């Protein structure tokens, strides 16, 4: 009898071990699938809800590195990526080069420009020695040179203001029937009005204004992705940047000529001259910006607001922009938007159109979409839908008359892509969606966006 009881116990333990082994394998498959699909929101949630010891050490480190990179945790991303490269190169295999590039990006994010430059220069040297085509290696060399130039000028964004809450008047400028968020401040002591643009991965300024504001030019070239393609430019440094009561020392700007070569677009630009653009780097310094539309002010709280959503709905993209995960309030399906306050009208992109082609072709009114920006102009075939309800955080916006971009050039009939978007987003969330709310909280510390409705519209 004792032998039978012991045998049953051994069988039970064996079955339990087999079950745990299968479960661990299933978790590894799930994590690997999420990494391969670039599903960073799903990967972040899986890591939060899955015991650490149920994921194989290598996959856990790889998943942690990717989530820390995309959810704006550059310090810890550097630590984990260095561990992967030092201790897991064999498992990384073909991923090794991409991990080197991610490490250099995160080193630059925390201001270690020379270390980032060394990594990319070493990568360039190795690829060149292997006889790799120069068209593939030159971007690494160019990026290393940019980092090296920035490394001679840092550290950047040194705050002169004291910690605390700051309130900055929000100016909703009306330019040709489209609103933009602007704010008063100064560069190098010269007063001016600046554009608040979440669609700018860098601070931007035109060559004319860079001269007027007295910026210091850097001896390096850069390439910026825009609506019509890539645009060459340079870097320049502002000794001081003041926005409201907040002031930073040593602030870099990309200096870009915004002429498109399109007569109508350039006439518009001349009439409504593009002011200096305050992009994501300054916003990351602020950590949280509350867009208070009810009181027309930007609020920078002394302490970032705890995340009311319980999870992140924002990531940084490979193009150094912001992608927002929302929900189609009608169907309940997730939607992924490029979040760009530099755009006024929210529109759906070809990725979404291709999934909903039949219903859009049937219900939509044929139209066209003209988008002008850095690099040129894109004019594409679109359809206009009566409305769409989008849930942002806990708030819902009803957007009337929304355009759906087919991605087909209006004149040539050929597919037309934009360089600033990698095609992964369902649409571009513009300012007209945000104006539906009393307040929108953009928290770049915990990477979330919450939208609070007007009281009378609840």
C-alpha cells in the first residue's frame, strides 16, 4: 500500500512538472510571438501579468529590453541591452545588430552621445570590413557623426527654473481655418511664439529664424523625415529656451528649410510663417503636460499624475514619434494613431482603409487629402465618412466628417507613402479630436494619455 501511495505521489509530481514545463514553453511561444509581431502593448501587459521565472531568461531579457525602449525607460533599457549583448549574443543571432542600434539610441536619449557614437562607428567599421554595401552602412556612419557633434556641446536641457507647477497660456492660433497650439516664450532672450507639436521628434526651426534668434550652428548634417520624403538640414544650439516660467540651457534645434517646391503650399507657408517648433524632447523634460482646453492653458504639474488607466497606451515609435492606442467606440476594436498636434484634422490612413475597404467604398464620399510639410506635399484620394467615435483613455470623442486616406496619389494613381510614418498606424490623431475634451493629460513618464470630457457633454 505504501508503495502504491508513493507511486501515485511520484506520478502526481511528474504530471505537475510536465504541466509546468508545457506552460513555460507556451509562455515563451507567446512572448516570442509578441516580439516578432512588434506588439509592444501586448508584450508589456504579458510581462506584467506573467511570473518572471515562467519565461526563459533570454526571452525575458529580450522582452524587457524592447518594452523599456518603446515605453521611454532609456536608463534601464541601456542596462538590459548591454546585458543581452555581453551575455546572450549566441541566442541573439541575427538580432545582434538591431540590439546595438537600440543601445546607441538609448545612450543618446540619456545624453551619452560619445558612447552612442562609438557603438555606431564600431558597427560601421565591422560591416565595412565584411564588404557590406556602402548604401547600407553610410547611415550608421552619418548617425555616429551627428552623435559626436552633439557630444561636444552637451549636456542639453539643463533647467534654470525651480521644481513646481507651471501654467502656460495656450494660444489656439487659427491659420487658414485650422487651429494649432502655440505658446509665448523666448529663445536667447528674444521673445516669440512657439508651436507645440507632438508630431515633431526634434525641436525645429527654419534657417531664417535660427539666424534671427542667434542660434549657434553645429558642423553636422541631419536628415529629417517629413510628409513628402526626406529633407536635409543641420543642427543649431539655443543658449536659452524659455516657455512661460520654465527655462532650459543649451537646447538643440534641427534647422530645416520648409519650402516644398509646391506653389500653393509655399504661399500658405509665407502667409503663416512656421514659428520655432517645440517638439518631443522638451516635452520629455516636462514629463507631463495637461492640455486644459476649458481654461486655455498648458499645465505642467509639480508631480506627474498617477496613471488612472492601469496600463500605458503610448509608445515611442522607431521614428521618435508617439503612437497612441485607442479604441473604436462603435466596434470595440483597438486603433493605433500617430499622435500629432501639428495636424489639425484627424484622419484614417491606408492601413485602416485596406482593412475596411468594402464598407468605406460603399458609405464614403469621394474626396482628396492635401498634406504639406517638411519634404514636400502629398495629395491623395480619400473618402469622407460621416463620423467616428474614438475612445481615448476613459473619454470618448465623436469626430464628425472624418477623411480616410487610401494612399493612392490623386494624379498618378500610384501608391503614395509618407516618410514620417512607417505605415503601422491606423490613422493620425490631430488637434480636432483633442478639442472635444475639457482636458487631455499627456504623461511621458508613464507613457499614457487620458482625456477628460467637458462636464456638460458627459
